[in-house]
């Protein structure tokens, strides 16, 4: 089971990604639709529920598309 600290870091990443899309004039949901990604799957990956190779690749795509620095993703993975 995750500690509250690492769980909060994953939720923070999810929130940061959603905010990043809003700052770019779009939404997390719109990006998922345009990229044929199930929104729920993307959210689970960002929140750290799924930790596999595909999940990490999806997180990287989302972080970059939201205009965040890839170090934001690395910080979340370290928690």
C-alpha cells in the first residue's frame, strides 16, 4: 500500500497535468479524445494506480503535452 506522501505526489501530478492543459487552452479530456486514449486510463496512470511500462510512457506523453517539465514526472516516480 502506498504511503499518503507518495499517493499525494501522484494526485498532484494528475492535478498539474490537468492544469497544464487548461493553461494551453484545452482540457485533459479533449487531449484524451484527440489521442484515442481512455480518460480513465490516463487518470489511473497519472495517479500511480498503474505502474507498468505502457503507463509510464503514457504519463510521459501527458506531461509533455500539458507543457510540464519531464522532471515533474520524475519527482512523482521518486515518491
